[in-house]
């Protein structure tokens, strides 16, 4: 089972991407196909010692920049690392692909090369968030669709519910809609319309709206929003966690005795903040396409890429796609 990695995508490509892929291969024997400029990647690989059968290179003459128009770039750059990586999954040469590059382009490449699951118009990124009660929540969409219609939010609800049920083993997942108020009439036109659509879907366990402050505490297993709201929400959570860690470290330096007697040394605090770090998860699956496409943070460094490759293999081994399709009744 091989995992294709877009080695040219991300803020720190290809150095950090290659390092993360090598670390994944060495730590757990994962077979990785690095996709990108063969000459450049061979030079990077010279820095490491690794079994030759675990790492291979698939040449791609082009790459897609973070600022390029997603669909246009995918159509014009058929030999880009992102498109070639998706094509390896389509052909069966790889079980999944991972990229920290242009998220919109990855969605476009996944749609063009892999196709949609029947009944799904827009795929969504499903990000698993930790919660105080220990039960993870699925935030969907967390960045694939900046502009979504009400019917797309309803589709995200089905995808998220199927993911929570099949992968997280949640029985009859509770679905909530992220809005500016709990009342059905709160929100913009799209959210208000989506609320009515979800309310009428008897096969979903829809519990209504939740506000942003309830994201981690609401009795919901799946939280639905468009990609614009979801991405801002996710990055705000990441930023708050990072700021808290920084403030705690500063407190330890300024008042070591007081800090040592307080929260900083209590078990669980550092672990709690660690759970909010995107690099611990590595990436999130793009649900709704006919293949496993793992989307990473653009600022991913080697540890995040390593974890994303591990996640991709687990997803393939557990038949994530088959479970999602079964959950959707496809």
C-alpha cells in the first residue's frame, strides 16, 4: 500500500515535505511516492538514509502555487505535482494522496481525477476537533467551499454524519448547524434555509443551531458550516491554543515559583493544548470524492506531513471511502 505525497505543495516545500515523508517511511515502514521535480527531489533525498523500497519518486514537471486560481490551474497544469498525485490514486498505484498545497486546487484535482460520490455536488473537509468530554466533534466544511448553498450544507451534514458514524463509531450522530444564534431564524439567508432543509431530513439526527462559543461544548457530534466560516473558525481555535501556550511559557519565565505551583505543571494541560495543534493530526480528509484525499495545513512542517501520511494509510486500511459510501447508502 503506497501513499502519494505532493512534495511541491506547501509553504515549506519541498524540504519539509520530503523530511516528513522520510520520517513516515522510517518510523512505520510506509511506502511513499514523492511527486514533483525528480531532480529536485533526488537531491533532497540524498540528505537521508532510507530503504530504497520505501521511497520512490514520480516526476511532475509543474507545480501549482498557493495564489493560483484552483480550477484554472488544475486544467492548465495537467503535469503538476498535485494532479499527478491524484492521478496515482485514480490508477490504483497509490491508496491515498496527501498535499499541503493549494486547498482549492486539491479539491479541483480530486473532483476532476477521482470524481464525486453519487448524490454529492460539493465535497467537504472533515476536521476532527477535541472536546472537554473526550468525545471528538467533526467540523465540516473546514475550508473546501468558501461559497456554499443551503443544499450543500445539507450534503455536508450527511457526509459528516456518515464519517462520525462509520469512522468515529458514534451511534446516530447529532448534527448541529453553526450560526450566530440558537434560534432557527438566526443567521444569513443560506443558514436559515439550510436549517429548514436539515430539519426536514428525517434520516439525520439534527439538533438545531449552535453558536461559535458552543463549538467545543455543545451536545453535537457533527458541526456543519460553509468552508469560509469553517476555515476561519478552525484557524481561530489553532491561534488561541498557540497563544495560550505562549502565555503559559512566559509566565513560567517571569514567575517560575508561582508558575510551578500552578497550572503549568499539572498533568493534562500541555496535552490539552497539544490536541489543538494541527500538526498532531497532520491532515483532514476531503469527503465526497471517490478516493482518499488528505488535505494538510499550508504551513505544515515535517511532523505534520509525517502524521498526515500515517493518517492516510490508516484511512486506506480502514476502507474510509467504503465506510462513507455505506453510511450514505450508496
